[in-house]
C-alpha cells in the first residue's frame, strides 16, 4: 500500500517538473561510493546540457 501511495505522490510531483533520483537506504549504507558516482552521473545527464 505504501508503495502505491509513494507512486501516486511521485507522479504528481513529476507533473510539476520535479525529477527523482531513487536509491535504497541499503545502497547508501553499504555502497556509498557507487551511490555518489551514480548521483553525479544523474545530475550531469539531467542538468549539464542546460548550461
């Protein structure tokens, strides 16, 4: 049920132009370096071309 509510909320926020980068808390705990690299790549992909 919570996942369905999260998806509804995410869809609404995305309709307002908000972009999501989803990661699990477990990834942050055990693989932070990879998470940080993925976040950097995401930011570059989504926002660097607008510069």
